[in-house]
C-alpha cells in the first residue's frame, strides 16, 4: 500500500500513535476480508462488502495523513 510513501509510513508508525492505530486497523480488516473470501461458507456474505467499505475509509484516512505529513516535511 502506497509504495511511494514506504519510508514515511515507517516513520509515522513509530512517531504518530493515531497513524499507527489506523494502519493496524486497516491491516486487520485486510486479513479478515481475505480470510472470509477464502472460506466457501462466508465468501458470499454481505458482511464482506461492509468490511471492504470500512477498509477503504481507513485507507483514505491513511492517505490523507501521508499527504499532510509529506507536505509538512517539504
């Protein structure tokens, strides 16, 4: 996710507790979605779509934080 910000992500995960929390929540949702999609019993559930929307919101929040931090460093 966001390879152009790899170094900044590492920095923010160490220095910004909120960024770190949102980053971890995004990764947890990603793993949960993958697990549900691979399970034939749950792969068609609407819950997966809800999780995907939550994950997208977190990704957008992360991107906004990255852009702000990148601008502040410039």
